[in-house]
C-alpha cells in the first residue's frame, strides 16, 4: 500500500512536469510560422535593440522577447514567487492553480489573433511552469522516504522530458497534417493533458510537513505519515520534524550567512544548468538543424531523436540517482556535456553532414538528462531546511529561469551575430567550469533525511 500510494501521488504531481516540458518546447514548432505570420506587424521597440545591440533587425529582437521568451519571463515570476502560495496556502492548493493556469494558457495561445494576446497567454502559462518547478519537487520531497526521495522527485523530471518528447512528436504530426493553422493546434492541444491533471491533482493529500509547520495539525500529519510508511517509527519522525520546526522560531533572514552555503549551491547549479545551452538547443532545434543543412521541411522530424534520447537517459538517471548519488551523475553529465558540445562545434566547423549534428546534439541532450536534468530539482529541494524550503526552491528555480529567459530571448539575435561554432565552444567552456565546481564544491546528499540535511 505504501509503495502504491507514494508512486501514484508522485506520478500525479509529476504530471505538472509533463505540462512544464510540453509547454516550454511546443513553441519551437511555432517559432518560424508565427514569425512569418506576424513578423511584419512587429513594432520596433528601442529598448530591445539597446539590450540586444547585436540583433540584425528589430523583428529579431521583438520575436525573441515577446514571442519566444515571454513564457519564460512568466516562468521567472512563477518561480521567484511560487514559494509564497506554497507556504501560505499549501503545496496541494498551489498545484491545483498551476493546472488552471496551464489550461487557460493553452486555449488562449491557440486562439490568439495577434502577437499581444499570444504573449499574454504564453506569459500566464509561464507562471504555471515556474510555480510547478517550485511546488512539485517540494511536495514530492516532503512525502518521500529518504532512500526513495531521489527516484520519486526524479519522476517530475521524467515527466518534463516525456512532455518534451511528446511536444516534438506532436509538433511533427500536427505540422504534417494541419496546414497553415498547425501552430495553433500545436499550442492548443496542451489543454487536454492540463484538464486531466486538474482533475487528478484533487486526489492527492496535503504535505504532512506543511501541515505540521503551517497548521500545527499533528492528527492529519500523523495519519498521512502512517499511510506513507505504515511500518516506520511515526513518533520519531514527528519529533524530528517538530524539532526542525522549533528551530525555525529563531530563524534569521533567508539571505543571511546562515543559509549562505545552500544559497550558493542552488545558485551555481541553476546557472550552470542554463549555461550548458540546453534551452538554446531545445527551443531552437529546428533552426540549428536548418543551419546544419537539413531541409526546413525535415527539421521537425529531426528534432524527435532529441526527445527520445532525453527520455531514455532520464530513465537511466532516475535508476541511478539513489544508487550512485547526485554528485556522480553530475560528473558523468559534465564530461558528456563537454565532449558533445565540442562535437557539435567540430561538426559545424568541418561542414559535416546534418545527421552528424543531429547525433551530437542528441547525445548532448542525453548528457543533460543523466546529469543536470536528473539532479537539479532533487538537489535544490533537499538542501534547504523545512522552514525555508519554499523560499530556497523559489530562489534556485528563479535563478534557473532568469538565465533560461535571457538565453532564449537573445538567441535569434545571437544566431545572426555569431558563428554556430563560437556559440557551442562558449557552452563547452562553461561546462568545463561546471565539472570543476562539481569535483571540488558540490556535496553529496543521497540517503539522508531532510531533517539530517537541515542539521
């Protein structure tokens, strides 16, 4: 019973990750059609050319900011402030509203008749993405036993990459059969899984740690902990949680020397996640493949291997994260990043065939999936104490999404201003720095309870 309930609750909450992955990647199929449809109507906004001086035209800067990265700016907002409703109203209530935002965004984006309404609905969906990257890992980490926490929280990451894979595949199928309105169906079809998620998430319980911390509700917290682990020492577990909560009475400010170490760890991990170039690749895969000589009509199908490799290596990462640990996976992933990014740079430099670029890019995504992809949400949800876990997860997630938004915003202009070789060499250099950080700074967290990590 314990395993069945834990798995069901984790999978249900993890569906928020599926919507996260689908929502962030589905835009890659709509990128060029939207530019062709509305590009001539884009206004020239001086401030965009100021922050992106290397943009070839005002169209590139507007498209990058308002069309391609607008959801990510919503994601930044959702991530930075997602910890507030998590703490005030509860993890479950926040997860319910996340599903509603996804649903509204999918319908609105698909029906939008101008770039302004499109940007608004993408922004709302982005808020859901950002909030889910805070609420879902926190919720799963708080219901999971220490020896299963890595695998169960990684269900969220698995759902993200499953959503990415389905988005790539969905884009290809819809693009092949729906004609000029294909991009609307690509975005609008997300309403179906969003509705299913909204129904499912009502069936999960509240977090027992949140009940103790925010409601002082020991009766219901005890009942939930008993469901999670019927054979465990529930009195001891409640005592440990209460001890950590009592320590919160004397808590200092979040941005103080007391939390310096977890703050710096979360910041570094989130920064490196995006400086790997992963969003650059996932959002603009069709453009990258077109630059490699693949015909535009085949760029969507060339993106499907990325989603498949991402899915396979995420499963491997889920299997290994509680066996090998977070740090070992990061080492493997970092080495994989470096080799594959150099491979992509070499492919463009030497003029290799397009399928060689597809192969290296797919392996790059595999390196991400087994390393950063499997680790980031697990690690950040572990390293902060219960009393500040919402703030800590918001900080780490917000950092991740700020970098993701900036990179996605400037990519159309960067692709016009710099060679593809230079771009991938830059990302490879960043991953050399990540490998050094993992080797000499990052601690191992596997097998420890949240209360032990808090101490």
